C-alpha cells in the first residue's frame, strides 16, 4: 500500500534530520497527523514542535506508538538510523516502513519534479531555484537540505504542479526520484563507504541522469561526462548557458548571463547582482536561471529575485561587526567545499588574518580524503581542529583515524586540536581578522555564543 493519501498518521524515525523534517512539514501542511522520534532536541526539532508536530527523544515504546494502527500509519526512517527499539516495534508489528528517499520519490511521481543533484552545490542551487519559483509565483513545493534565509524553512508549499527537491546521492537515494528536469553540479568522490570508488559514484550519477525523460531537460556543469544528451552550463567559458563578465563591488557580485543560440543568436542579459560570494555560487546561479528560463519566467522577475536572495543558513553565513572583525559559518565538510569557502574569503579579503575552526565529519570521510583536507586547511593562517564528529559511525571502529592524525598532515605552524566544549574559550584567546567555523556536525552549537561575543567586542 504505497498510495500516500490512504495514510492518516506519519511516524518519522529520525525526524530531526534536514531531509526528514522537510517531509514531516509537508505531511503536516497536508493535514495529516505527524509525530516522530529523534535522539537529540535541536533548534530544528524545537521548530517542528512549535509548528504542532509531536516529537519524543527517548527510544521507548510509549502509548502514542501502541495506539497507532498499521492500516492507516506509514513509518518513515532515515538510513542513518542503525537500530532502535521503536523501529523494531514497527517492523515486528508489520507496519508499512519506508525509507525517506522512497517517500520523497512517491511525492515526485505526481508533480513536475525539478531535482538538483551533485556532491557539492545542490543545497544552494535547489534553494535558489525554490526562491526564484516563489518570486515568480509558480505553483510549487520544495524539499531542501538547508534552511532558506528568505523563507526560514527547508520546506515551502505554494502549489502542487512543480516540486523542487535536493537529490541526495547518499545511499543512492536519488535513484528513487522521478525527475522531469534535473541538475548535476558535480560528481566528485564522496560517500566512499557507500560507493567504494570514484568510478562507482560517477556511475550512480549516470543512472540518475537516465531517469530524466529525453523530452525534458537535464543540465550538467560543463566538463562532466554523463553519458546522454543534456544542456551544459558554466562560468567564464562558453556553454549552452553561461555567465561571464564577473566583477565585485562592495561585497556584491555582478555578472552577465547568456542563453543558447536561438534563430542564430543567443540572448545576453546583463547586470545580474547578488550577495553570495564565490565563482562556484555564480555557477549555481547560472543553472538556476537556466531552469527558470526554460519554465518561461521573465528575466526582469529573475533579476529582482536574484538580487534579494539571502542564501542558506550555514552556507557562507557572514557577519561583519563594528570592530571590523568578520565571522563566517559554513557547512562545508569535503576538501573541495572547504577550498571554495576559503578561496572566496581570500578573494574578498586577501590581506586579513584567517582563523579556521574545523570539525571533520565522519571517520571514513576523514580517512578517505585526509590529504585533501590537509591541503585545503593549509590555506588558513591558524587552525583549531575539533574532534571528528562520528554521526552514523558512532559504533564503528576506525582505529588511528583521529583529528590528531589529520593535524599531523597539516603544515601550518599555528594549529591545535581541541574538543568542542573547549573550543569557544580557545577562540577567544586568538588574534584574527576573520573567523571561519566550518563542518557538518554539531559545530553549529558554537554559532550563537560566537555571535554574542563578537557583538560585544
């Protein structure tokens, strides 16, 4: 029974995850009874509870669980969950239990789905596409991997014709989707615990690309071989869609946008302007504009929408203080992403002293990309390296894979390893012009204390 309309109750095991919470908000907005479990209370779970969703934080079989009937209840879980009494209960009592990706796939079957995939850039791109759809008043819903600064959520409902989804490659989740339009931003090696090697992850993206009907549009960053017909996009080089003439003025980026040749000429739209730094983010804007152009949205609407895009929480979130110091917080957890963030900082502020506080995410990722991490972190002036955040690998054995081991690979003179609880005091002892906190674990708990402290400097 996979017709989602037949269910009245939706129980989420791991409801605090960014992808899970977007689905929970979707069913809650649809008038369904939504409840769930997560191991920790966070800002996101608090927001869900404030919206009327019932959440527990203990792995026990309570009365709310035993009162659920399998005939009208769907259980949704994340593959990051390994073993729980709650999940065992639902399986043993023959409830319908589906992975998050499967449920998202069922939703996309009934919409014109715009799916954004890639090992980097998918959150920014999908959030920007959603923002542009909202500003153009298109009938859409979105399921995002980050919190939009414009609409303060990872979910928005503005109609049901289109769905905008972040197509996650982890656990091959994106192969459950039914994309009508799709984007592939990058196919760098990642999640090697799932794929094993770079060739296998590239094959996964080719399988995703094959899901797009030939009479629809697939947009792929120029230089990626995907094995089927598609439109290319790029920055500072010709492609089907491309941006060039990039220039910076007062922390804003200006660029021109080119569409493919039509009736022997391409269309040039000059003077887009936005606040999100980095050439990689202009790439993201380029493909977002390409999609909306294909949906028939006027460029004047898109210009205004690009200009008022505020970005995503923890994606280059920047504060400039009266003291002149700058604080930037970012979710980057792969060497390529750290290079992009630090490269943007160096482009805008080449003379300023940069202190980086980095929390590695996953033992396996640290092991697989240790040299890349070391190289990217060498671009800072001083480094505080936090203990590795284990996430789903908490119970696994990775002997010798530690932050001390990673630190030995970093050639900086000024570096140290710290646990999270000591990090804030260590930061306050440092001299810097720019502070960057970066990582995908619980390093975000430093954000509010740092902001409060730097406001008072």
